[in-house]
C-alpha cells in the first residue's frame, strides 16, 4: 500500500516544481528589446524614452488622406420624372341613339376635317317624321296668316289670333325636335384630326354609347407628369422641359410647361404638370449639345401613348463650384468639409513636427445641386482650394498633420514644398 501512494505523490510534487519554475522564468525582467526606428534601422538597445518637442516621437501622428480640388463646372438644376404622350385633343366617337349603320365616311387612319361625316345611321324614320312636322307647320302658318287678316278687319276676336299663334309655335317646336333627332343619326368630326381603326362595319346595329372610332388631334402633343411637392416653388408656366422617348433613342425633344395642377396629390404629395411640344418634322436638340449636331425629329410622327422620360430644367449654372460627394461630412444638421491648409492658418496647430507642411481645417458649407457624384458648394469654399475626400475619420480636431495619399502611387511622407503640393495630389 505504501508503494502505491509513493508514485502519485512524486508526480504531484514534480508538476508543482515545473509550474513554479515557469512562473519564476516569466516574472524576470527582459533584456534589451529590438526596436525599429522611423527610418527602418534596428537597434539592440532598449527603446529610448519618448522625446518631446517639435520633431520628437511625442508629436501628433500624421494621418494619411486622399484629397481633391474645388472645381468649376457647368451644372444644371433639374428634376427627372416619367410621363406619357397624349394628343392635344382626343375623343372616342359614340352614337347618342341606337341604329343601323348605313354609311361610313372615312378610311382607317385617315385625316378628317371638322364637320366631316364619319358614320351615318339609318334615318328613314326620322326623315318621315320631319316631313310630317313640316306639313303641320305649313298648315299652322297659313291659319295664323289668315287670322291676322281677319283680326285686322274685326271679323274674329283677338282670342282666335292668340290661339293660332300658340299653335304655330308648338308646331315649330315639333319641327325643331324632329330635326334634332335627325341630326343625331349622323356622327361628324368635332375637330380636325386623324381617325383610328374603326370598330364597326357597314350594316352593323349599334346601341347608344357603343365605341365607333377614336379621333386624335396630333398637331401638338401633351405630356402629363408629376414632381414631388418640394419642386413646386421652382415650377412656372413656360419653362423648358426635355423629353427622351424610347421610340427615338439618343434624341431629346423640347417642350414647355403649359399648366400646373393647383391640387396636390394627397397620397404621393406631388404636383401635376402638363407640358406641350409641337409634333412637326423639325429638329430636336441633343442634351449637352456643345459639339454635337442636332438630331432630326423625323422617322415617324410622335404618337399618343409613347413613354417619355421627362427632365424639367429649372436653371443652368455655368460656374458652379463642386467637390466630390465623399468630401461632405454631415454633423448635427450641418454640412462640413475638411480643408487642407498650411499650419499657419490654424491657431491650434502647435507642437507639430518641423517638417509638417499641411494640416486639417474643418469648414462649414452650404450645398446646392447634386449630380453624378458631385455636389455644388453654394457657400464656404472658393475655386482651387483642396479638401479631404477620404480619411476624415482620422481628423478629429483642426490642426491634425496630414500626409497626402494617392492610390496607385508610392506614398510620400509629406509634400515637397509650396502650395502646389496638395494641388498636384488633388489633380489625379
């Protein structure tokens, strides 16, 4: 029994001794460590204590950033929407009474004039009624004339003349009623235009309200579209609108705003706009026409129902100051950019390394139009100034030293000299 307990005791003592030795070894003070200096050289001595001063290791850390210049460019203030082309006037012709078609006075897709007969319904019964009414009116007119002569000679009383006058008026009204019924049997064009494809044939019996044929006035076209309510103060009658049609790729058609809907849509909070454009064989200017030829508006007329991409132009600024959108830093409802300036421009830029050429300076700005990754600076910057577009999160306070980084090129610690260094880096 004693020999069995001896071996476990020896093993436990050995484990305890090994653990104590390991603890003692790790608690001893290390010898000199190898450190890498700023220039890449190694040293076998212990790291020296941090220096203080303008160029010591205790100076602020240099942050690597990407920059861009404030540029001038032509910027168009506009809004995009979609719409559908409509005829200036459009109507579906329908009969007011039932009847059988006795005559069709047009060809499918033909031009027609105002007042031209398009569809004639069988009016035999109405013409017979008109002949009867006219005969009765002739009798009433003769009786009235006779009574007028008799009253003048005092052969009949005035009451007889009054009765004949009333009878004549009743008969005349009956004639007018029959003439109106007869006129409703003929469907005529209410305006000049182009008829569509008819839905009936000769001899068809149609009921009142049945679709016969559509009539379109395509001399000019309308396009109805909607814009968010924030644009209503910019919208006005007569301003320009550009249309891009799927049927005419690469061409832009010019239109003008004709009317604004006074009632805003309560569901989408949008305002209705109606623009008009001529449907002629003229020329449509291509957007951004500098150096580009005008594209002909030929190849077929504009037709109702075409899908249109609408670009409403509010104004064009030929000298807008822009920066990349990445340069904008929103904070507390305000917009900022981080400028690249010399240390002398920042009062808080103290204790910097002697070779520091550029530091950060936060600048509040007011924004304008955003287009294709660029944003207009309405206030706060001037042309040629340099702003940070990447690395703003490292610049927590003004006066932070900067190292301009260009992607795809070797990094430099700081620009060589002069104000041209950030400009050269920003012009990548």
